[in-house]
């Protein structure tokens, strides 16, 4: 089997064009200043807040958000919860993180323009570690375009893709909590996986860092209909491998879990 053909079939066969750094239309100096804000209704530990937004047709605007702060004096890490264009400020989302000892604020920002908000304009400038979670059934983020996005990031990237996971505002994935905890609470990190390679009819990858591989499989789909299936992978120490299905065209990725049941994924670049 041609290695390059398989790599091209796994989510992405197009080369990525580097983009120049961009601040879009934003005045970064102005955005670095603390905006004027007023508090709304408070139901501990969550409070409503309205803060000064960008002007619209020369008129002032306000942005609504929920603000949550756990008990204690701190210092506390903070998380900004930014939802998609079809969402709103989710009180339960804030409460989830308050219960995990963080202070956070989700923006209720609805206006989305490709020119200003397209992730490819900014992802290449990211300097913090990132966790990308997606599903094979997410209509808003097809796997090919999703891979184009996370491949732009120069900082460490962790990927988690799950069969038949759709689109939605969901904040209860344990991988997210563990990822944040590993950086802000010195918790045990998620598994890290090296490049996925193909030799002949076999795909393989090697785990890096700490943690124990408890289960590994190849999630794959054949042809344009993309009915997703799974094949058990062989585990030898920190290495995982699988014999590829004979049918073509084939797309797929490794799905690996640790002893806690927390999953990561790896696809060919």
C-alpha cells in the first residue's frame, strides 16, 4: 500500500499555507484595558455582569456574561468560556467550572464574521497548550477542516475525536477537566502520542510521556458514506499498531484511553 495515499486519506491531503500574524480589526491596546462593567442579579456563586462592548453604528453596546467565583481568597486561575455563534451565556457551564475551583466568565457574543473570527487567522499565534475535542458527526466542524485548524497551532496540541459525537454545548467531558487540571492543578496529564505512521498495511504510533495505555483502537470509515467502525489495536508497552482494512478509500485515526478511561486521538498529518 502506498503510505502517502493512506496519509492523504486520513482527514487531510492538502498542504497548509502559512498565514501572516494578524490582529484582524481589533485595537489590541484598547482591548487590553479593563472595560467598564456593572453587576446584575447575584445567585451565589454566580453573578450576572454587563460590560462595555464595541460600538455599533456609533452607539455604545453592552455584553452580557455570567461570572463565577469559588469560595476563598485566592489567588485563583481564571477561564474565559467562549461559546459558538449559535449559543448564549450558559449559567450551568460556569457553575461546572466554579465547582472545579476556577473563576470564569463566558461571553455572550453573537456577531460572527468570517473576516474577524475565522480561527485560521489567529490559531497560528497561539502560545498556550490546546485541547481539541470533536466527533465524527459534528456538522459544524468536518474532520478535514478541523484538522486544518489544529495543524496551524504551533504550541502543544492534544486531540480527542469520538465516533458519532455530534455538535453541542457540552461541558462535562472528563478529558477537558483533566487537561485543565494537568496545567493548573498539577494533575496527572492526558496521554501523549507521537506521529501516526504507516508501513505497508500496518499503522502504528508510540505513546510519549507518563501514563499507561489501557485500550487502543483504530476508528475508521470507508468511502464517501463514512459509516464509522472500530478495530482493536495491539498494545506493546507504549506502542500501538493495527492492520489496516483492505477497502479503499479509507480514513481513520487512533483512539487511545489510559487507565482512567480518558481518551486521546491521533491522525496522520
